[in-house]
């Protein structure tokens, strides 16, 4: 049977340990909500209506040089609370941090029709210029010149200098030992304010729509690469 | 003792029962999924196939499913626009006599529909090469608001509700699940199977046909003046080039640059195959020329030079009127009616128009 689960199927083994990653979305210090108004670093007020991104290729970094990795593809969606809890299985061991990609690796961008989290029907795939949208936000702001004051940032592109794929490393405060049949619970905060400020600040008035690969998309990806913070990591019974 | 014995018999019974169940499941599966594997043969002189059949093994069942889907209007939002509405078999699967093709809500496409054949030898799709795999190309026309304008979710819903499709998906893929990957892969199986390699030119190359003096002279001229881009045997080198077409009002199409963002690619489009070229009029990415002669005249006297115009056409191509006649005669040998009339590629629901019907003569 094929599964529609967002978690890729893997062989069940007795000697695995799991890592559960719990994501919390914020804007600065405030909890994210589509009901609230926020103000970005350019002083522009806006509301959000969409926030989705891919987290893939999870690895645990150990004291040994070998990383424990697993084929894992998740689509996180602010509107789907369940999508903010990710479960990944790893080999037991002692680890110092978590590594993953924000976006979809280039192999999956060039391998034709995919299923599960990578199914093109999730609205995260460009049909006219093949490739996944790594992350997107949409919303409204009085400063946007677009119809209905709409703004949209669909960030993607996996080639060359405008590659938007980001490797995220979250270091644990201290090395953690993950035993079999145990679960490592990790709390991660994603701060959407980072989309707007970084090496090049983003102004909604100046650029209300970015929906193709290129320099502009790359700039936003350079900004949001910094959005994740590890809040807590501890081992629990599963 | 008795109790132990009955326990053992019970365990035995359960084991046997489970064994039987497992066995019958296996048998049922085996009888249900037994697709007929097919091999796409490489015509003599053709390069190796680019399409990856390891991911999507070609089967009779997959091909037939793809064929039905290709001709099914329900893949479009209002039911009027199957793939075949813009890709007509008699026009070598291009849009006959249309510079742009009709789409949903009186929409028009913004580029001339290319003929669909020999796709198994291509790695990039669309005139700007923006699509890197045939399986995902289909998402573009299926969802574009000016083409079929449908969502993948709706297509899957319509196919699931159909009396025939679930069974066809089961025969092609092992169970009746219908998802986007299977839909796209089935369509690919049909499309890669359309091969054009049986024109008069192909017979000539095999020594099974001879050219007229016009065709012979045209072939010699073609090899000297056209073949560096329209390379045999596909009659395209699959590169992107700007051939110096002057801009036309209300259509700003940057071509390949739209994909690469590289100004060096401005106004470049994929070199089209010239196989079946007489069937696919009008010509160029925007269908601006109604005849092959007009295309050739562009190369002799119409090229407008700009920074990205191809060095091979910058100085124009010298051809006199009789040479144009000869080249056109040669291009006519590239028509493959074996493909355009092959009932295997036709609408599975249509009846052959010209098939002999003894009853009618009574």
C-alpha cells in the first residue's frame, strides 16, 4: 500500500530511536497568527495569509564524523498544525546537533513526478520552470501596489548562483545520547521576521511579488536561512 | 495433555488459516497485476533514449491508459480541451493552422504548439527548455489558466469517479490508486511511444527509397546550409538560438532568458525538429510564418541582428529561388505518415474513418 503520509516510508527496525521536532512560528517575539498585524524592519504593516516551507534531508551530527541520516521530506504549513510536528528515525548514538535542508534538494528537482510531501498538487511546484518552491509567504499590506494590496514571495531555484537551498545546523547545548526506543524531543522556533531583514532588507512596497528563481529570491533565502532557533532538546520516553 | 494438544491444533489451524490467507492474497495480487512490458526500440542511427524508463517502466497497460488520458477532455476544466485539442495526430501532434492554440475561456496560448514526437530523445521541454523532465511537463498545460485550466486535485477526483479509470490504473500500476505521479507517468508512456522514423527520408537512408533530383539537390543544400542546427537524425541539435526574428507588438517573449535570467539567452528558443515540418504550419515560436518558403526567406533576407542573434544566421543564408524549391522538396520527404496515421496513437474511442467497411458496399 502506498501511504499518503508526509513521512517517507522507511524500513522498520527494532534498533531505531526517534527524533520529534516541534516547530513554533513567531514574528519576532510574538506568536505568529494570520489574524494579527505585524510590522517589518522597513516599518511596513501587513497581515499574512500563507506560510509554507519544505524541511528535508534530516541528519544528526555526531561526535564521530559520520552523520546519521534518513530520507525525509516534510512540508510545513502554518495552516496545518499537524505539519509542525515532524518525526524522524535515526540510529541510536551520541549527537551534538541536528542538520537539515530548508528546501528540496536538487536531485528531487530534476527527477520527474514525486509523491507524498513532494506531490506537485501541494502548490509548491513551478510548472513552467521546473522546480520546487522551497518556501512561500503570502499576505496583504497597504503599501503593496498589487491588486487588493496583495504580496507574495515564492522562493525557489536550485541552480548555480541563485540556488536558494539552505543547510540549517542547530547545535545542541551539549552532546545528547539517543538510545534505542527513546525519543529525542527538539523544540525549534521559526521567526518569520527574518524574511524581511538580513544581508539585504526586503520592502513590500519596493517588491511586492517575487515568484521566480533569481537574485531577488536568493536575497530572501539568504535572509530566512537565519530563521530557525533551537529552543530545547531533551530525551524522553517515546 | 488433551488441553495442550487442542492448543497445538488451534495454533496449527490459525497458522494454516493465516498461511492460506496470505497465500490467497498473493495469488490475487499476482493475477491482478501482470502488465505487459514493452520496449521502445531505437531507430537505426538515432542516439540513446534520454527518458528514464527505470522510474516508469513502459507497459502496454500504461501506454493505453496514457493514450486514453491524452484524448480525454475531462483533464481540462470545462471538458473541451484534451491534450489532443492542441496536439493533433494528423498535424504530427502540433496545432494545425493555428499560430496560437485555443484554451479555456477563449484563452490563447502565447507560443506555437510544438509537434509531439521523438520526445524520448529530449531532456528539456517547452520552447524555452524550462521543463527538465517529461513527467512534469504535463503539469504546465493541465493547470495553465489559458490552456486546460484544471487543478490536479479535480482531475484525480474526476478520474476516480469514472467507471473505467480505476481499473486501468490498477492494470497499469498494480492497484487502483490514482495520484498525480501515476497520471503523469501514464501520459508520458503514451507520449514517448510516439516515434517518427518512417518518413521517405528514413527509407532513403536505408536504401529502400530513392530521391527525385529536386529532393537530392535539396538534401545536399540542407546538409550544407541548415544541418548545423537542424542536425540529423532528429533534425534538431536541441539547442536554444536566436534567429533574428524582429519583435512583434503585444508579445514580449524573452524565450530562454525567462528560464535562465541570463541576458545572453534573450530571444533564444529551442531549435525545432524539422521532421513532419510540412504538417505543422504555421511556423516559428509564435507561428508568424504561414509557409516553409516564408521561413527560408527569413534566413535569406529577413534576419534582424541583435546582440544575441546566432552567428550562423547573422550574415543571412544565401539561397536562390530554385535552391529554396529544392530544400522544400527535401523537407517534404521528412513527413512520416506511418506515425500520423498509426491507429495505435489515435483516439481510442474513435472509429477509423477510412477503414474498409464491407457492409457499406452491399
